[in-house]
C-alpha cells in the first residue's frame, strides 16, 4: 500500500483556491458531525446519528471530484459525501432533525441523506443497497451514452453482503462507469473485520469481477484524491469500474447510542494520530496554500454555516401526520429505452 508521498504526487492540478475549498468541506464535515453528536446528547433531535469523525477524507474527497451530473450512493455513515458534493448544510441538518424542509420532507431516517438536485441517492437502511441502485444508474448512463459516473460507497462490512457482489459482478461484466469505494474502518457495528473476511486487503475482491482494485491510506487526503481521480476518469472514458479500499477508522461508536467498549483504547488512540485533517493542513501549509490567517477565516465561515443550518432546522416545522402517505409512490414514470444491440461473442477455446 503506497501513500501519496511515496508516489510523489501532490495535487498540482488543483489550484490554491480549490485546495482551500476542499479543506473547508473537510472541516465543515468534521465540525458539523461533532456538533450533531453534542446536540443528540442534548436531545435536540430524535433518532440517532452515525458519526464519521476520523474518516472524512474517504467521502468528502471523491465526491468533491465528482461532477454535478454524476451520481453518488452513500451508506449510512457517508454524510461526508453530501458535504463533498456540495449539498446545502441546512438540508443536511433538516434531515437529521426530520423536518418538513428536508429533501425527504422529514419522513425517512435521520441518516438517509439524499438530494436529487445533486444526484445523491438516498441511502437505504439495507447496507450495500446503494451499490445495486448505483449499478443500475451506471447501466442507464452506458445505454444512453451519457458521460456520467457513479460513486457507490460501502463500509468493509457491507462488502460481505450478497448484493454488493452482485453489483460488482454485473458492473464488471458490462464495464459500467462506476467506482466502488469501500471504507474499511475495521469494524461493522461491534464485529471486527477479521470475523467477516478472510482477506486483509478488500481490494483483492475486485479480481473476482475482472476490474482493478487498489488499497490506500484513506486518511491521506492526497492519496484519496489521486486514486479517486484516476478511477473516475477511467469510468468516464468507458474503461469500466474500479474498487478502491480506503483504510480508515471511526473515532466513536457505531452510532451515538454505542459506547464502543468492544474496542481497545490503544487502537483508538493510534488511529487518532492518523487524523486526516491535520495531515492535510500540514500539506497545505507546506505548499503555501494555508496560513494562520486563512485558517482562522475558514474556521469562522464553517462555524457560521453550521449555526445557520441548525437554526434553519430548529425553526422548520415537523411534517403533519396527514402527510404521511403523500409522496410514497413516484407515479407512472416508466421510461423505455432502445435496447442496445447484443455484441456477437466468438467463444474462446476452453483452457485445460
Ligand atoms: C443487510 C443489513 N444487515 C444488517 C444491517 C444492520 N447494520 C447497519 S450498519 C451495519 C454495519 C455496517 O458496517 P460497515 O459496512 O463496515 O459500515 P460502517 O458502519 O463501519 O461504516 C449493520 C450490520 C443492515 N442495516 N442491513
Ligand atoms: Mg466498517
């Protein structure tokens, strides 16, 4: 597993302003997440919250690279995908508060962040489901000859779900424009990955589906940037899927009701030293992109954005009970596409 420094890569294709914008989104994701954890303890909203603190780079960075028309399929912990793609923070807050002003009008689970305007698929509670839906979107893009790409996220636990394998297999066979991002944070609820997989590098799973897989340090923003960029470009050029395993760690419990006492304190402390934010900050400072003054301005702006989002959510009404059955079905929107011509395949001789 190489990190970005070993490979000599340095994000030179992003101008300074965009590098700062990326730092802004990472910090926004981190500080918003910490704030939501506090507000949960104050009972300011109901349900629960799946913190992604520690693993922000794995979601914010790939989605920051995606175009508006690209589709993103997050799992329950991938709030960072919304920040990376640019979903307005006030709608993320309204979703967590289950308010009428949220994209789903306050009717779904607090972690089901979806935003059709930016092609963010609402996560399903069934882990890995978004990889199947994403594969369907990728098939549609291929049939319609649209240069659009899908980013489909799961945790390492989600890759043991049958549907994830079906999605990868189908995407591999049809060379679909999709990037599978696996965030290996070592744990699926209280189950260590050694109890769900006999392999160490989840990228090895790609071999079975005939497309490339790579394992990287998911807390290294530059490495995540470079590998996501390559995979997205590959997909857009019609060269098919890529699996990127990003090794990372969640600092807190599975959700806010989980004290996570199945883990060793030492493991948590070790991973806190690999925090992606100070690492990226040091990189930006070294390259003259960030200094104390600019950082203070960014921090202030982030705080203001978070406060405004919470105010928006708290002042928004809850959905009325009589609205429960509206918007349940999409209506008759069946679309028929011309069937692509089947390729004639010459069978290869059987190898013995
Ligand atoms: C099909 C299915 N099985 C079980 C669950 C319950 N569940 C929700 S999250 C989760 C763990 C998922 O682990 P992973 O994919 O590693 O994501 P992480 O929570 O670590 O981000 C489980 C088992 C579920 N939602 N769906
Ligand atoms: Mg996990």
